[in-house]
C-alpha cells in the first residue's frame, strides 16, 4: 500500500474522476498487479480532463471521442496503450454508475513508414567514445562518465533507461556481471560484461 501512496502522490489526479482513478488503481494493486505504468497512462487522461475543464458527472462518449482525437499526434501503439487504460477505467466505473460510457477498443492502424534503425559500425563507436573522452572539463568525471555510458550501451545492449538507473552496487567485479534491477517488465536480470568494459568499470 505504501507503493500505491507514492504513485498517487507523484501523479496527483485532479480531475472530476480522481476518486474513481484512485479506487481503480488501488483495486489493481490489491489484486497483485504492478500498476505503475498503467497509472501513468491514466494520469494523461486526468490531465486532459483538467486542461479541457470537463466537469461532467460521468464519462460520456463525447469525452472519450475528444480524448482519442487528442492522441492523434502519437504513434498508433501509444494511442492504443493510453486509450486502453481509459476503457478499463470506464468499465470499472460503469459497475457502480451504469450511465458511464464505455468506449470500444481503439483499433490500431500501423504506420506505413516504419522507422529503420541505424546500426552503428565499430568506426562509429570509436568516434563516439573519442568525442566523449574529449568533453570538457577534462579533469572532471564528465568525459569518463559519458565514455563509460556509451561503452556499456554498446557492449551489453541494455536500454538507455536501464543504463542510467545503474548504481555501483549493480557492478559485481568478481563475476564480471551487471545486475539490471527492474528492467523490462519490472524484472531483474544479469548481464555478462566484455573484459574491456569490466576493466573500465573497475577503474
């Protein structure tokens, strides 16, 4: 329940649905679901209601339609994720307030132009590490920090958010391993380190 309190304090729901949102998230947490990511998606809906100054007694079709339209600048997958949690909230509210409108699932239309990732060559990486080591001021930790960050990303393949969340305790010198805590899907995992990365971290 402490985790729920932290979520509520951080997100600070302010719309006319704030009470329902709190209750909805509490039920999800009590059922054993880690609802932090979904709670953040629900917060976007709450902010929409506040910014639009919507004060309806219940959710209406007009409200959900306007919210869906406001998501038009997002990629299809992000639109779906944000709208899906709103649908679940409406289903929860409708159990006590039958007049609450429950929208249909948002149909995903995949973008035609799929982004093609850029694959860094070894020459690219060497140039990037060289540029990082040249950062000023030279006698500070800044150049070493960025050089280490890029080196870890390149040799381990972990996500940027996971790399930025690392602490010294996550580096296990004897095993030459990194422990990524609460990574994708909130799971912990061990990452073997290349000898050069391990030596650099040890320094």
